[in-house]
């Protein structure tokens, strides 16, 4: 394996699509985690929890 491994992944369209889906799922999950954390924080500041 020569060169940059990231470039090797980007050469194959099938691997590129899998990497894209993995990144999109990660972004969506992190957004939900941030929203849930913010809601829990607000509720704890307001002494509801």
C-alpha cells in the first residue's frame, strides 16, 4: 500500500459512498446528542430534573 490511505479510499466509488454515509450518520447522531444534552442541561438549570 503506497501513498495516502485516504486517497486510496477515495479512488473507489463504492468505498467513497460508504464513507459518505458513515460521515452523514455521524453528523446526524452528534446533532441529536447535542440537542438532548442541551435539553437536559436546561431542565436541570430550571430545577425540573
